[in-house]
C-alpha cells in the first residue's frame, strides 16, 4: 500500500489505474460502495486501484475556525483503504493551490496527465475545482472526449435517508454510538498517543490512558463503554471519560480510558479506542468517595454492555 500526494507524478506501476474520488473521511458504508466499484473495475481490467482523500479537509481551508469534525485521521484512512482493496492512497493536499485549480485543469492536468488514470469512480454529489464548478456531468463529458471511463456510484440509503458523514457526526454528538457504528460498519475510533496526566485516576484505583482529541469530532461528553487496541494487537475492554473532567481543576479536554484487567505502561504508545456505547453524561461530584463509587458503577455497566456488544 503506497501513500501518494497529488503534486507528485504517479509511479509507472500505478499509472493506468482506476481512482475512487471523494473525501472519504469516515469511509462509511456509502464511501465503501464507491471504493468497491473502483475495485471491481480495476480487477476486471487488471489495473491498480487508487482511493483518494483530501487532507486537510476543504472545510478546514475555507473555514479555519470551524470546530473539529474529522471522523478519521489520515493514518486510519490509509488502513481502511488498504482493507478495501486499494493499492495506493492518493492524498490531495488541500490549500490555496488546489482551491484555485480550475475544474477542467483538475481533470486534464492532474487526473489524466499527472496520474494517467484509466477510470474514475465517484459518488453522485462529488464536486471539484475552483468555485466547486466541476461535477459528475463535467467528468462524464471529459471521459467521453478523452477516452477514459467514469462511473457515478449510487448513494447508499438507510431507510429513507442517505448514509452520510453528517448523519454519523450527528449520532456521535447525541451519544448514539450504535447508530454511528452501524453507518460506519465499525465503532467510531479515536487514535492517539498516551500522555502523562495528573494521575488522579490511579490514585482512585482506576488508572487511565490520557489521549488528546486533536482534530476528531467531539462526541457527546460523558462516560462510554470502550474497547482499546494496543500496538501489539491486544484488545482490551474498558470504560472511558470523554470530556473535561468536571470534578477536577483545571478542566482539560481528554479521552481517558480505563482498561479492565490491565496494569501495563502505555505512556508514549499510540493506541486506538473504540466508542462502543454511551453510558451517562459527565457529572461533577462533591467528594472523591462519591466519584469513586460512581466509577465502580460505570465500570460494571460498561462490562455488561461490552458483553452484549460482541463484535
């Protein structure tokens, strides 16, 4: 699996490939359907498969003060694309240069000349180029004139609504992990390096692994049943506080998972934490004894929910 960048010339062994074009932030069921069509065409014609993404997200370029909203990191997307059958991930580095590229130039100069694509698969709402003037109609017209093929993958519906990253973000903000998991086909997962903290959890008998939320969307603050994946591949069950820890000063926004039956050192390690089920809102406790009693209840409830949510 290679990671490519749009300013670079595509290596010879990846030219003539089929590219799935989109942002693919969450790589949810709808995104997976676009990628699957690209993989299908590529395998039929014995061509390489490239799945694209934009990083940073175009919204971050045009609205730099927008609250964090990412569903995946670039590293997570690369792994998801690999699992979907891609030979390479193409990263469109979105800045002034790409924002100012005319739609016609995006197709002719980047997709055709620089990448040498033989086919393009997109969703029906994909837009591109300066002022978002490029769309699937323009792409189809260029395909007919320049001799490459294009396919517009049909949207994937859930009931009467189209599966979208917006629906997943709304679910996470509401603490609805189950809906987010269903639409994503996997639990929403936060990856990050474990940092040293004030060690209040350890003093209470519940040591935690402190992780910054970075560019991820902020799910509903509260207590979650979680699963953690360690660098060695081990999966651990646990309970986590996600939020600002109102019982402690100063308030610091963190994801703090406590893993059951684990007593190792994770400082400096990058771990992945799956949000499986929302248990309750954050709350401030008047005494450490009351907080400790509630933590015991939260852990017991997390264990019950994780037993039900066997993945």
